[in-house]
């Protein structure tokens, strides 16, 4: 590889690994540097007090995007699936509602339709089937043109093919609000939540989010939810192992400290262990880190950040948890759904008065990893405002708020959960200390002015050979978007250094 261009990828999260695999596969000599001891970024599995927990993402959607990245270095899709140990969850989610009703979100559409009819009636069943078809068509119109695409500017948005697809989106109702678009097909507010709760990750209430974001629910409910045996951290491990086996260099436990620029080009990435010369750089870092490494990348306008979350990790005996309703992922809704989104997204924001929660029990799928000595790992996520919208004293209120969360869940039918042995609590102050802006792990909100070509661009003014990737930039937040982002970064770098398209 003597003549191969040297590319440095800063950040061993999924966007950085996706970019690194593709660039290594088309002939670059790639070095990935990250201060963490293990790859994966926000998608990782940690042991706390001897018990495994997924820290960050707890579901895997669109695993074919990982297969695509791995294929760049010669790993077949079948081999990738085997290495990941991926299994499709069925049901993907259990939904529990304040009125006592419940719904299992099955992977088979007919079985799911039957479950909908049993809970909500025949008219909602037929509405779901029509909605499923609409979501599939929406995905087909959006993905290649507006998701898996880099934009150099607004002019790209007005290219003939893009204008044609945009017109189709408008005709399909893509500029309605998400709630009203879903409501054209299913009228029961409880069923609507199956297809709108994902708006939390987009950072916009469903009754204000553009209907184009219904694509997220299709990626989730429509295309299926998967899990990796051994925990979600397996994803980063598998991608990193394939990268190094292909000749890539992985430098973990080493922090990048800057990007040395001269003549309008990055010449090296400086690290705590010395300089890494480069022909190009990919920064797969959170916004504050990106701006410290490269001041030229500082934001030119104010960014609105997504809501945050409090996540509680703890253990309970299986003799307690075996009596609970739900499964691997259980969404337990309060009655005040619209009010909840207003509370956590407003300025000033406030804690939920009638909370909704996500309970994660991966031991239901992978007991060998997540049940130890008769104790099951349990995680509870409670959405909350970010630090910019509500500067709450988390050092004071975190533990009392956790006790309140567990007490609410106890009353909702999870006997014994108030006795959870709490091993770790992550709150907005935790995310802020990890350089996540506004104390949110969900990055910039997908408001109208922060989407598509209006989102933070992948290029840096005045520095020709630095490309951004990850949730901070195109196409956005979540495992599928950041994997796509890595692919977009690799394509741009390949053009910059004269490599084949990755």
C-alpha cells in the first residue's frame, strides 16, 4: 500500500467505522483514532458491577447497511450476520397504554394486523395495512434521493431528479404533520403512537414534525428490529475487526487533539501519541469535539438540539422480573402523550408530568449475557428536556427522579421494580460531560431548518480535505443515518484523493 493515500478517521463510532471500511476497501491506508478503549461510540455494551448493559442504542435497524460496509473489505452478508449474531426480534416492541390495553408489534404484517384488530377493531386493521403500503412507498421515494445523498448546497435540492421526487413527497402528504399523516390511515391515538414515538429521536413533537419523518417508523416497524447476541457493542467490535483484518490501523485509547492545517488543507491529525500525516480527514465526532479539533468547523448559526433522556441501569432477581408484562423492549405510555412532547421540547422544558418510558430487558433475548447469578439486567429510559431548554440541577434531582420513575412503574404493573438495585444513572449532565451538546445523546433536532440540505454540511469552509460524518451532519440521528453518513463521507473522500467510489 506504499502509494495509498493516508486517511485519518477521528472517532470509532459507527459512522467512522462505516467510512473507514469503505475507504480501506477502495485502496486508502486508513487510521482510526479514538480515546475510548473499545470501538462503537455511543453503541456499546458495558459491564457495571459484573452485569452487562447496553449503553446507548438498544435496537438495530437496517442491518443491511452494516453488511454493505463490511462487503467493502470482502466480508459477505451471510458472514456479517453470523459475526453479529443478529436475531430479528418478534415482537419488536410491546406497547402498554394507560387505559390497560396492550399491543405486540409483530414482524409479520398479517400477524400484526390481527393483533391490531383484536385490540383496536377491524377498521384500524384495514387502516394499518393501507398505512404500511404508504410508508413503504414513502421510503422508496425518500431514501436514495434525500437520505443516502450528500448535498453541496441548496442548488442540489433543485436539480430535476430531486424536484421530481420532492413533488411526489408533497403529493403523498409528506409536508403534513406526522400526526395528521398517520391519522389519515389509523384514527385510534393509541395505535398512532406505534408510528410516531420515533419522533423523540428526531427531536420534534409528532404533531409538529413533517410527515417525511414517518420514514423512521418504516425503518423500525416496517423493516424490522434486530438484536446482536452479546449486546449491541458487538456491532462496533465486528466492524473494527473486519477493518483491521483488511489492513486498517485502529488506534484506541488515544485522543485526537487537533487538525494541523496549512494552505487550505489538513496536513496531519495531532494526537496524544504524536502526529498522523494525512491526505484527508473524516471527523466522526460530536459537535463540541469537532469544533475543538478544527475551529474552522465552528457553527455559523444556532442549532436546536433534541430532547435528552434519563437512563437507569440496574438488576433484579428473575423471580421478580418473570412476573412482569412486556418483552425485550416495552413502551409504557402515560395518557398525556401530546403534553409529554410539549413538556420535553418546549423552552423552558420540564420533566414529564404523566411520563412514558422505554423498558429494555435484553435478557429476554440473550439470557447468557444479561442474566447472571439469577439477576437480570434492566434499563429504563425516561425522555427529558436537554440542558439548553431546562438547566435543571441534575446533581441534586437525578436520584430522587429515578426513585419517582420506579415508583410510577411499580404502580403501572411491574411489581418489585421499585427495589431495583441501581448500578448507574445517565442523565443530561452525563451526556454533557461526554461532549454531547446540550446534554443530549440525540444530537441536532430534525426541524425544518435542520434537515436535508439545511442540516450541518459535511464539508468545512476553507479546508478542502476534511469531511464530517455522524449524527451532527447528513442525514441525521440513529444507527441507519449514521451508517449512511459514513458512506457519504467515504464517497466524498474518495473523490478528493482520487480513489474509486466506495
